[in-house]
């Protein structure tokens, strides 16, 4: 498989769904024939491939600058190399709703795209419209003070703000970590998590559901108070996950969660807007975690996969559509060694060893 290959001798395949073409089966991506692809990634509107030489290739359509190809370039119908990163060895790229971040081999971090509220750090700016309550208070003399009118005014303001979006059109160094080595990055829908090699986690962006794991503060990347030693992060629509070492010898590993918990996707009770350990997984050894929109999946060192949160449409793989408040072993995979787990908004992919 191209996505998980370690040998750099693979082709890249995609399923394309847009107004011009609908492919019901995987087709090879034209334009990457001469690129030895190491890994691939995608957002809702943009796809990307990283070559074994560290090159980053993107294609798709994004009016929020998610392509990173230069000012006002909003569409690429074939894979195009991101020239701003041509002199760097890219090892990971992560996409949010309208923003993107790329991690380089030497621990550098670049960001581009929609930069509102500090999801790309201080290179962005805040254009957040007032809340309905603020509209009622500030516009009471000019408009009706009803909540419905206030909401309509707020929506109209957000639509108008689309014409003045804060966009970074090409990859730029993330200022907050330009003197630090970054080891992992994950872009959620409207927020970002950055893990530094010194085990510091930084978060930035929207904090509606407490997904930053800290008080909102300035629109920039700021530290999250975590008592253990994180080694991996995963951000989603409204919640965040981190894997951490809880013993000095790094033998014991645990899962931290925080943020939105509407379907028990945190896998634990207690305060939601600060990182806390999922006690149910004590004794297990998680090696990777993936956060979906309202569910979570974790891979263990013994090849088992556990899931919790919203079970709608069978996304937990447990044979039902029930929500699960605590992590559950996906027992339909019994006897199978799971190598990697990945979550979409409402579905999962699992790579197994044959």
C-alpha cells in the first residue's frame, strides 16, 4: 500500500469525487509517475503526497490557501510541487479545515492557509465575529434585540468575512517554534497541536469546546499544561488526544484526552477542557491514537485496536451503532495484528498484517 509503505517503490492511488469526475474505484494519480511516494494525506478539498526525497506535492481546490502554491492560487488539477519547501526534507503534512502544517526532517515546522485565531501561530490574526449576545448588547438600538435577529446578523457577518480571510498563501516558518525541534504535529478542524522534542505541547486556534486544553489567551500557539511526557498528538473537530510516557523509564504509556465530549469521545469522566488520563486503559500500552469527529481509536503495542465515542453508522467497528463511554476492544479483529489505524471524520481505516 502506498500510504504505509516503507520501501519507496509504490504508486499513488486515489478516489476522486468532484463536480467534473466521479471515480467509483481507485485510479492511479496522473502526474506522480516519476515520484517515489513515501506517504499521502488529504483534507476535505486537498490531497498531498510526500516523496522519498522529501518533496511535497499537492492538488485539489481551496480558496483558503491550503495548497500552499502561492498567492491567489486556489486550484491545482494535477499534483504540483510546493516550491516554498523545495529545499527541505518534508516528513509529515497535516491538514485542517482550511489550514496546513508540514514537519521537516530536522524538526522545522511550516504553516500555511487559513490562519484565523492563531491556528498557525502569530503569523495569523483573529477575525472572529461577535457572539449573538454581543450583537444584542452592541446593536440593540439599531436592530431588534431578539436572539434570532442576533444570530442572523452573526451569520451574515461571518459570510462577509469570507471576503477578507486571513490567509498565508505559502508555507512559512511557525514563529513560536523556530528555535525548537518539533517531533509531531496535528491539525484539527479549527485548531492545531504541536509537539516539541522537549515534550512541550503547544496548541492554537479555536477553543469553543476546550480543544486547546488551556485558556484561550492570545491568538497564537501556547503551551498546554501536561504533567507526563507526550510523544504523539492527534487533533480533530473538537477534541484532542495525546500519548504520553508516565514512567521515568518510558515503559508505561497512557492516553490523554480533552475537549468536546458530546458522544463520550474523551473516553473518561471529569473536566473536559484540560488534559486528563483515560484510566480505563491502565495496563495497556498504546503506540498511536487517532481522533475522528466524535470518536477515538487507539492502537496497542500487541496489535489490538480499541475504540470509543459515537458508534453511529458502525464507525467503532463493534457490530452496533451504540455510543461507548469507555474504550472497547474491537474484538472482530481478534487474531489479526493491526499495524496502523487512521480516522476520517466519521469512519476508520485499519492496516493489518497478513
